[in-house]
C-alpha cells in the first residue's frame, strides 16, 4: 500500500441519546493509503457517514485513535487537508456558481486573482465552464452537485470526502457523474473517501470497498477491487465486476443477519 | 400593474360604502336644524347638506380630499405662512406636520432597527441572552404604548432631552420588536449542513456571520423592516400626543379638541399615505437587494 493518509485503530463513537447510548461506531480499524478511492457501503445506521465525519473532525470519537495526514483530525481540518462534499449541493442561493466556488478561497484568504484563476480551473475540471455567472437555481441538480465538487476541489486539499454526493440524483445523471468523478480522480490523484448506498456505484468507483453493518456500526468486510484503473461504463457488465458486486452483496447480507 | 383592476374595484366599493354611510350619520343634525328653522327638507336637499357640513360626524370623501389639498398645496403656495410666501413650511399645513412626524419616524426606525439587529445577534451568539432577552422583548410589547409614552417623555424631559428624540425613542420601542424576531429567525436560517461546510473550511466566527448568517437573514430582515416602519409611525404619532410640538398626532388631537372631523380625517389619510410610501420604499429596496443577490421571488 502507498503511504497511509488516514489511519484509524480501535475507533469507537457512542452517541448519548434519550433512548440510551447508540453505538455509531465500534472498534473500527482501517488504513487508507494515498491515492486510494475507498467506498463505504452499508445500510442506514451502519456508521459510514459517522466515520467520514470523524475523519473530517465534525464528530469526535469516544475511544480509539485516528490520524489524518499524520495529524489529529482537528489539526488536519485546520490545515485544510480535505474537501467535503455533502449529499445536498448546499450552494448559497445568493452567490453565483463562481461566487460559490470562490467562497472557501475567500475564507482561506487567497488573493482575488488567485481566486479567479482557481475557480476557472476547477469549474473547467467539472465541465461547468460557461456557467460561472449563473445562480444555483438556474442549474439542474446534477450541475449543482458538480459545482459543489468544484468548490471542494478549489483549495488544494489532497483528500476528498464525499457523503452520498449523488444519492439524490437520477440513475442517468449519476452514471455520468460517476464516470466524470473517476476521470477527475485519475487526473488529480487525490485520496477519496466515498459513502454510498449503491453497490454498483461502490464497485464501479473504488479501489477498495469497505462493507459496514449497523448496531453497533462496524466493518464486516474490506474488498480489494481487481478492476483496472481505466474503467469504461460497460465494465459493469463484465464478469469480474459482477463477482465483486456479488461479494459486496454477500457482505451486506452477512451483516444483516444480526438484526 | 396587473393588480390595478382589483385595487381600483376595492377602492370604489369603499368609496360607495363611505358615501352611503355619510347620509344617515349626518342626517339627524340637518333634521334638527330644519325643525328649529321650521322648514321642510326635501330628500335631495337633505342628502346634499349631509355632504357639505362644516363639522360632520362623518365627513364625505370629497370633503377630506379638498381638506388634504387645501392643507398641503394651497396652504404652502398661497398661505401667508406658506413656503412660497415665507420661505419656510407653514405650521398649518400637513406638509409641515407630516415632515415632523416623518423625521421622528425615520430616526426611531433607525434606532429600533439597529437595536433589534444588535439584540438578535446577541440572542443567536450568546446563550445567556438567548435565554433571557426574548421574554423581556415580548413583555415590553404587551404594555400599551399610550400609557408608556407620557412617562418616557416626562423622564427624558427631566434629564434635559426633549424635541425629536423622545418621540423617536417611543417609535424605536415599537419598531425594534419585529426586527428582533425576524433577525433571530433569519440568522438561524442556515441549516446544520451549511454550518458544517463552514467548519470544514475552518472558517472563523466572523466569516460565518458575514458570509453565511447575515446573507441568509436578508429576506427575514426586509419582512421585519416593513412591519417595523409602520410600527415606528404609530409610535411617533402616539408620542406626539402629549408633546404638542407639531406632527400628525397633534393635528389628530387638536382636530378632536375642536370637533374638526374633516381635519382629523385628513390627518389620518396623511398618516396612511406616509406609511404606504415608507413601506413602498422598503419594498423597492428589498426588490433591488434580493434581485442583486439572485434571490428575487
């Protein structure tokens, strides 16, 4: 494996709720290497989003250790180590597409010229050039989500964390964005953590698939993908793809028996 | 302008209803007069006279319109104390009194809006203020302003503050409330995801306020401002009643002292027109601002 970027060991997180403690994560051990594309898949409540949020320092583990780029998640967040893409695009309605992409750059204190240059570059990367001056409501859901990916790429974080970014989009748009995400990953060589509900999406995108199960949230299987890096959409009809998908489905089912 | 027809229809219906009410309201006095003079009133004469009394119970719309015209344009352009002849506004004109009320309203509105925004920011950012300020703000609005206004004026006068400021304070007292309520809602409008997003960029508190919370609150702020400026006008008029130094409130009160119903009604209309213009101007600013922010509905 390449140089490790994210290392979690013995990671647990328990939420205290009125109905008693909820074990969102229990004893999670995982190492993600530089340049990997790791998908987290599992039913709701399995802790996949929570794990991503722990990496991003949006939640704090109650036990175990985690490092991001060799630092604590807090230090990594302050060092702007990652870009985060949520399920909803979350663009500001009062800012143009370009204004939205510039927003993190403004906050991080980039110069105006640098902001314009970076915004132009990332919007080109997600094929939104020509839409700089449009407001979010003038764009389709898929285009809005591309803009939010551009926003996460605008500053040079080498980790991209994506929490079901295409979950709210229809199948056709999703396929296209999956293809584009892969080519973007190939070009930028970022490390990507990707949460999804969809088996084909996980198998198509990932170099590694982490299968999780709920109550308590834990890892039940980690599957290394044997697919080549170059992946046309029709690779999904290949034998190899179907076998990996089958193994993911088995893993999910095994985790489900506990219910 | 597609709502001009409904607006005109309603206005017409109101005018007709008003005219119909004028006759029975003022008829008794005419009948008494006729009885005293031992003459007989025909129906048409009766109707005509009810609409041209000097001190009617209910003045007819055209009487109010004439009074409005006489006490603005005619007074200022031809009156001895008018602007044309004396170079300053006449204290018998609604332009003068309207201006007195307007300036106190605007000052009070500015104070109230500023105070409202400051309190809202405090409520959103400070837990102690969150728990303590809102009940007081609500309680403050349950006290009838007509009872409070003279006390505010007396207290301020005793520490040497008089004139415009006490009236503005009363106006501010009424107008800060809608701004607090609207701005608290507006500053809390961003959802958890948008706040998380800011956190992933390690945004400082000031950046979160200026780039997320404040812009989010704009639609709420404008809705509050419209209510606030109308409340401010009411506060100013109430504040003018005990002071008696000009303003539409003074016109209302002196009109009722001397039974000048036409004067009362024209002052009321002047206040209504003033309110409509001020709310309209805020609506215009709202449209332009939200359009530039790409949020126009």
